[in-house]
C-alpha cells in the first residue's frame, strides 16, 4: 500500500482534532472530592513464592494529579495457622504509590491504563515491614467505575520475598 501526502495530512488532522477534544473534556469542573477512590479487592499472596494465601481488602486512594496517586490498603488473609479474623481484623496495611504510564482509549477517556506500583507494607501478624514494586492494568468502564489487577514483589525485613496480586473494582467520586 502506497502512502500519499494527502493520507498523512488527513491522519494528522484527525489526531489534532482528537487531542483538542480531549483537552476540552479535561477542562470539566472538578471538586476536591472527585480525586478520591474506594476499591474493594480480592488478593492472593505467595509467601516464599510457594503455596497461595487468599485475602480480601479495601483500598482508599487519592489522585495527586492526572498521573500520580497515593493509596492506603488494608488486607485480611486466610492463614492456615489462623483463619479469617483470628488474631486481628487487619493482617496487613500498605501505603501504595501509583504512576500511570500508558493511557489509551481515545477521546480523553483513558479506557485502558497501565501503571507502575511501589509499596511500603506492614504485616501486623508477624510484626514485619516490607517494600515492594510491581505493575498493574486498569480498564475504566465509565467515569466512575473500573476493573483492574496489579501484582508486585515485596521484600520483607524478617522473612523471604513474596508475590502479592490483587484484583479490584474501583469506584471514583
């Protein structure tokens, strides 16, 4: 297939109109509370990269800007030696830092988002601290609802590394 200057000019014009329309949508009025999100999630942790431990939790997030957000997540796990809610109501608390890298979907809606994730974790069961890094993806179903997954490797101070994976439904205000 031959490429002609007219075809390139048409493609460039479409791209410029799409960017202009997306910029106009970004200028929609916002309140301070529209940057908050609540995300219930299911989790699976693989301590020492071995047998999975299932869990569930709640993630509260705040968008600092269009790309960077901070989150606080609390998780409860179904440990073999102590089932759900045996010792404490929260097994782990995490501070998460998210940076959106790839946003696609057209018309400024950012339907698909790929992101990097960094975390600082506290395990209340074993009284241990960890730092983690990973990746994730999110599919925005509408302006207020999205589905996503993320996974990260965490290095603990007193125990070996583990892999933490979450699947979530995010609600943004």
